């Protein structure tokens, strides 16, 4: 599990350094193919990352944070498995040094790379 968390963190950080060809993030509430409509304030309102690639998923998360929290930097990432969803809880730090958590639903690509016992979505 620790190895998986390290791999996900490395993917997110690698995505931060890569140039992205992914579509631009949109403000919460707008429909976009790559992002759900959540605002990321809680797991219930997590921003859904619609990708089948963990590399692209990391890039999309970084781009969403950059667009919705300008000037903030990523401080920490935590993987949370809850029922049939997987979340990245990202702690970001503002320019005035206050921390904030943002939640991303990464279930779409986590099912491909994560825990083999992770439940499949209900059919």
C-alpha cells in the first residue's frame, strides 16, 4: 500500500513538471469531459477525474488546482479508499501560508492501477 501511495505521488509530481496537452480545467459546476462537476470541498463533492491513465490523471489534478486555486502549491497527497471510490486528498498551501484540502475522485483510473481487491462499480 505504501508503494502504491508513493507511485501515485510520483505520478502526480511528474504530471506537475510535464507540459500538458490535456484540456483546460473549468470552474466547478461547468460540464467538461475530463472533470466532473464537484467543487472538491468534501469527498461527497469531490472533483471527478475522468481518465484511464494515472499519468494523465495527475496532470489533470495539477491543472485543476492551478486553474481554481492560483498561487497555491501542492503540499501533500493522501490516498483514501472508501466503499467503491478512491480519492486523492490533496493538501494545498496558499500564498499566505494557510492549508486547504481538495478531494479528487480518481476511481476511474485507480481501478486499473490500484488494489486488485478494490470493488468494481455497481452494475
